[in-house]
């Protein structure tokens, strides 16, 4: 073959680029642009260039202009845009939707696409944008939004089909509507909030019933509506701030007079400059909740909350449903006393939270007979056919239409159905019955065409026909395709008319039946599809490989992440369970293994549960990880197995530190180095932190190895999201590094050391700015500048605040949460006792509607994280918590000048030179200088037991735990010496300060407690 002339090759390449950047185009326009604006004079060159372009293009259907436009085939377009499209697009002097998508302009700007995925309702517009993004491919600036937009489009189309079926005079469901109306009419005023739940198969009319109930409520009650649709991306129930933001936006829509104020508060939370009308300096998120609650309550209207597509929320994790309702409970706690909730989803989406359902769920099955007859009457189905149609359809609205069509085609009779037909399988027989009566040659390929996600004449000829119609010709395939396009009940055409896709409700209803009816034929079609697409489209190839898993083929491994992310919920539903789980894992999502209601017993932990646990821990979803451990991680677990190591990580991240330490002791010596190198995002960080807390000296020695030190620094950087910033590990790394090394991720630890001997004024200043920033955000100020006051300030940066709240969220024990609820006012009292120089405390701390994490956060803000944990642990003996409280206090003591992590410490660390930490010593001095030192000391001892322990019980507890050590401390030469003696015998510094005062005054503990 003669080589192409250079000019012809260039002309062809540019023409192909022009074609790839247009949906439909005139061939002559492509050649004209490729040639710089004019058609080449040499007609042979034009003909050869068009001949080179033609195999990659197809003509658009006849309804398009004459001469017909061409459209580049998807595989060729994807290859050109992926490999031949120049990064610099200045040479492209025209604008098309595809170029807009590639450059992120106009409708295809990423922010606009995100907004469309959240709020879009225009099906035609979403379809056009989705199609263009798909054609533009992964190089499009907003390509990451394609899956969300495609899922939204599928859902809107399914809703439209259902609405169209049901809307021509809503029939049936009178009993369901009446029950919904009664529920809405009696709103809830207390927690736990509950919902009435609507469920049923796809296409049965859940959304339409819910919308009808909403319309009825709007006319009768004028409620304020909040609609949360979990099929939309961006709605995260684990992010309370963004969740409340969304509710506040919708409340603002319903109450325009408060909309501006709510928006200003949202801007303040986001850290943007905005005039805030509420002058209070409380936590902005709390102010937002209180403001919207006041507005709703003042309106006297019911807040009607609609929760839709809850099956999508549940698919993310079994604990998501309860988390959703806990967030909604906040609205009731804030004072909204008229709340009604309607929830809808497929299957038993609320199964993980049964106490959140009121009464029995509304299970939507078939329409009752009178409603089905009215349905058929409205669609002009002859009366004589009703009995046969109703017998076939069994009340399903979609099946009613299909049954009417089947009966009308060639006398199909319900007697053709097998005797064991069920409600679940009747659809497949209806589908086959209709297609088998369609004109030839379509009837020979139409049934199995449903196995393909999109259909063209080429696909019919090369994938389906070899299995079901081997003698089908190209002309026959073209004819079958045109006949298929005419079946608008079954398919919809693509924007260029060269391919069709099955309607989503049809696929959902019938695809499982096609696989069940003849697995061998389905497998043969899928194998042909794998062969056909392997050179054209890796995503379609993967899809059909995954479908072959249902007959025993191995799941592709690994599944490329970029391909996995293109699977939306509709596509995932189509896959066999194990393949679906594999795709979920490749997407970074939890599998369907070990869900609520599943009874799974295995000899060893299932690999899916282990992968789930790993993914969840790395994402920070500790609550769902705990569910997996409790419900899916069955069988014998070897102490050094992947499952055991992941459980250790969960123990550590949720504050069960004594269990984590025990698990660490069971690991081999090489475990740390292996984890740091092979799993720096999770296990490496956890084991490093464990060693730092419990074997600091050994870790410091190990980090003398420069290879391990560099790996540990890399691990520290990569795992910042799950790590404890400024924790013991950071100090161990600083000890191992040269004094002049200043990795930015160790800034907080260096700032603390700069308060204790390290010559680094910049680190000291940065730490001071961090403290001021935290306090300023809440309106706190301090007039004190001494060393103890500075240490208290540093304590508000403690990494143990988040870890203690993780302990609370994990619900290892209910007692800390119960104690915090009863201690709701204690942060103010503690501030007066322990941080008296802080100003504006009353304004900085919220006063109402407090959850346990809110109270804990109040202590954190005041720099009293270790104090509340120590105080609780002193009066409440529960597993694990004391270990966490001691660790929190070790960190506080180091920040206040007392080194508490082994013997290895920076040589420049000065601190308190063997005395108790600065804060504890300062507190003891203030107590002994009080007007009545004994009375003041005794009050501090009793303070932390007061939320849950009556005075007599608290006294007995203190005497049993501390009387002997306190009394034996009498007669020591000084207050610092007494403090040191008490802390050396295991008395927490929080209690050592008041006990040292009593010992210095030679007062027995029992006498002090009885006299107060």
C-alpha cells in the first residue's frame, strides 16, 4: 500500500478532529475546516479524505436535513478525544457543545453541572447535557458529574413514565391516601421522630402517591416543605453542617421573610464575610438551627419532610438511616413542635431503623380491581378485554398497559402462562409475548436485545443475531432496528437517532426475567458482546464480563476505578450480586454483604466484609465500620489476620484504646514496618500512633533508621485525615528529626515544644494564632498571658476532642453520653473554676438543645477536654474509657510542661523540671490561696460526680478510691512535692490539685467531705 501524502494525512486527521467535536456535521464542512477554510481544489483528495473519514461515521436518520448529516461513531470519537485531541485547543476556532464540555464553559462549567445534578428537572436539557458529556469523555472538565446526571435522568424518566401512566385521573390508593392525610394532620412534637413509610417495586407508583398526598396537604394545611431526595449527589447525612444547610435553604423558600437571615448564617458558617443579624456569638451552626426553628414555630405551620429514594441512602451503609433521623431529631430538639415525615423507597429501606416507622409500612402492590378497571377505561381498552388483561397484569400499572398490548396482539391469552406463574415472573412472560408477535425479523432479536445497554444495527447483526438469528443479513438488521425504534413503549432513540436504549422501567421490570428464562442464551449474547466491544469500548466490555459472573465466570480483577465510577445505581441493579459488590468496592463503596436482616455464618471472615471494613475506615465512616464488625465479620479471626488488624484500627479510631493495645501486643515485631510501607493510609498510621502512646521509647529508637523515618513521615502526611494532629506520634517524629527540620505537618507539636524550650519563635507564634483563631470564631477572649494560661490555651487544640467524640458516636457505652446530657451546664461551671481568665464564655457556649457531642465540644473549646474525660472516668468505671482519658491527660500535661511519654524526649525540653505540670500547679496554688481552701478543694472533688452521683454516693466513691493516698501525702515539705507524690501514686492531676491542698492543710479526706 502506498503511503499517504503528508497533506492528505493531515487533512484526514483534522477532519476526524472536526467530526469528533460535533454531534452531527456535513462532511464537506469537516473537509473545509480541515483545509483551512476552503474545499481543496483536487476532487480526488476530497474523495480520498471522505473515504478515510466514512468508516468512523454513520449517517443520521432520514428525518434530518438533506443531504444527510454524518455523526462519528462513539468508539472512534472516544479514541480521538482521548489520544489525538491537543491539550492546546486554540487551533479549534469554533464552538460546539462538545468543545464547551471539554473546556468547561457555559452549561458545562463544573459548578453548573453540579447544580444541575442537584436541582435539575428538565429532562430534555439533562438528556442533551448528559449525552454531550458522554461524547466528550473523561477529558471533559465536568466529566465527574456524568454518573450523577445519568442517574438523575434515569430517575426522572422513570418518574415521568409512572406519572404518565397514573396521572390521567388518579385512581385507586384511596385507603393509602386517607392514611397519609391522617398522619400529616397529626404532626409530631417530640423525639424520636418517626415516618410513615411507602414501599413497593419500581413503577408501582410510590412517588406519584407521595406527590398526591403532598398536593392534598398543601391545599388543606399549607405546610412548609422540605424534600430530601437521596438519589441526588451531595446530600450527606454524615455531614451535619451541610445537611442542616440544605434544610435551612428549603425552609427559607417556604418562609421568604427569614430567607435572608438564614443565608447570612450559612455564609458565616462557611467562613465568608457576611453581615450576621443575630448578635450572639454562639456556635454558628447552633444559631442556624435555632433561628430556623424559631421561624417555623412562629409561623404555626407544620414542617412536612419528604424523604425519597431511601434505598439509595441505605445502599451507602446500614447506619445511614438512623443517622438521617438523628439529624432530623435536631429540629425537634431546637423547638419545632409540628413535624410530619413521609418516607418512600424500594424494598425494606427502613429495615435498619425499625423504631423510626409508624405503624405498618404502606406496601404498594397491584391496584385494586375497581381502580384497574377505571385505569383501563381511561385508556380506551375495550371492556371485553378487561378480565383477561387484569388476570395477566395483577394490578401492576405498567403490566396493565403491557397486558392490554399483548391481548391486542394476535389473541394472546392468559392460558398461555405456566401454572406456577407468580407476580414476580409474569412480567417476563408478557414481555416475551409482545415481542414474539412483533413483525419479522425484529421478533427474532428483540428479546435478547434487552441484554445490551444500547442497540444499533451493527450490534443487532454482530452480537444478538449470531445467537438467536444466525441467518440475519445486514438489510435484515437495519429493518429490525427501524422496527425496534418504532416501539416507543419499549425504547427511546438517542439524540442522533443512530442507536436506541431500552426505557429504564422496562429494563428494571424485565431484564431479570430474561436472564432467568434462558441463562445459556443470555450468556452467549454476553460473550458475543465482550468480543464485539473489546476493541471498541472498555466500559461496555466490562459490563458484559460482569454479567457473565452469574454463570460462574470470574469477576474481573482489578476493576479500573474510572470504569467503576461510570456505574450508576440503575446499572448496578442489573448485575449479579457478587459482581455488584466488586464494582462497589472499586468505587470505594460498601458491598451488600452483611446487611441488617441478613443471617450469614462463615467459618472465617468473608473477604467482602474485610474489604468493606478497610474502605469504611479509610473513609472515616466509623459507625458503619462498627456495624460491619458486629454483623458481618463472622468466624474465627487470627490475631495477625487482615480482619484482626482492621479491627485493631477500629478500636483505636473509636477510642477503645485498651483493646487496641492488647491487639497490638499480639502482632509480630515486623508489623509496624510492614504497615507503614504497605498501608500508610490506615494501618501504618494507627500502629505508629499506638507505639507513640504506649511504647514511645521503642518507636523513637526504631525511627533512628532513616528508611523507616522517611516512610513514617510519608505515612504521616498521607494519612492526615484519620490521624491525631499534634499527638504523641508528632513528638516522636520531631525527636527523630534534626532540630532544624520543620515539616509543616508537625507544626502544632513544634508550637507546643516552643512553649517548653524549643527555640522556634515562628512555631510558637503559629500555635498562639491557632488558639486565638479557635477562640475568636466563638467570641472568646482571654486577658491572661502567663505560662499556665498559655498551656490552657494550647489545650483547646487537643487532638483528643475528636477522638472522644468518636467514642461517643460509636456507642461503646451509653454512660458517657448520659453523663454529658446531665452535665449540660457544667462547661460554664468548669470555666469559672478552671479557666477564670476566659471572657464571654456564656455567649460562646450554646445553652439549649444540647446533644452529648455538643457538651463535649463545649469542654473542648474551653481547653478542658482532658478534664471532662478524667472527671467522668474518676466516678464511672467502664471498659476502655479510662485508658483514653489518661492519654488525653498525658497530652495536656506535656503541653503544660510535664513530659509523660517515656524517657526519650527532646534535649531542649525544659518544662517544669520534675514538678507537676504548670496548669495543675497553678490550680493547686489558686485553691490554697482561696478564702476557704478546704471548702474550695472539696467542691472541686465533688464537681465531676455531681451530674450522676448524689452527694452521699460521690463521697463514698472518693473515699474508696483516694482516701488512703490523700491522707498519706500529709507532711510533705511543699505543695509541689505533695502534687508529685499524688500523681506518682496514680491520682489524676485533676483531682491531685484539690487533694494536695487538703494534704498540705493536714485535713483528712473523710473530714473534708463530711464538713462541706
